[in-house]
């Protein structure tokens, strides 16, 4: 199993903007065959070091993660995120 986690800090950190972006991420669920699990978390502490949204996705293999990366549904999400994010950090690990 491969877990792919991405943290997003948004340009507009208002609750409405964060919720709208979280909804865009959640909309991938059930749309990408290789995606075994998707979880979207919205930050509740709102500290200076906090990121606004955490996206956790799980795949059976690195090949499935690569297929997800180029999937048209994910590509549309990438387009959206490139417009709304200030910064992002990611980690991918095998379990």
C-alpha cells in the first residue's frame, strides 16, 4: 500500500474558501479507479504553522499512484489547486 499525503495552505484562508476547496478534493472519491481511500481534513487550530487542508489518499501500488497523478479527474483538481494554494507539502510512504 502507498499512502500519499498532501498539506495545502490556501491564499484565501476564509472558512468558505477552505470548505469549497475541501469539497473539490472530496469530489474525487469514486471517480478514480486506482484510489482505494480518500480522506480530506480541515484544520481546526488555525495556528501560524497550520496548513488549511490535509489530503490523504491510499493506493495499492506506486503504479496506481502514478496512474492517479495523470488521471483527468485529478488533473482538473490540480488546476484548481494551482489557483487557490499558497503552498503545499507532501509525503508518500509504503506500508
